[in-house]
């Protein structure tokens, strides 16, 4: 099985240093992420951030 790790996407300055965030995001490249609620709010923000960092995404939402 692959390893898992948590990603702090929206509160970088509060709990994670910029260097730590870069290290975490570099591990995301070419990983597959399934994001629910991707049409708005936190789901949309997460999808955008992961896509910017090279993740392969599968998105789901009730709305388009």
C-alpha cells in the first residue's frame, strides 16, 4: 500500500512553515487524489492547489 500524509492547504502560515509546505507539496506530484465537493468552497480550493502541484485528480460534486 502507498503511504498517506496530511496536507495543510489553507492555513500555511499558522501551523506549517513555507518550507514544510513545499516539501509536502513536492510529494503530491503524480499522486492521485479523489476530492468530493470539488465544485465550491474547500473542495474547490483543495482541487486547485493540488492541481497546481502536479496531482492527478478525480473530482466529484453535486453541482457542475
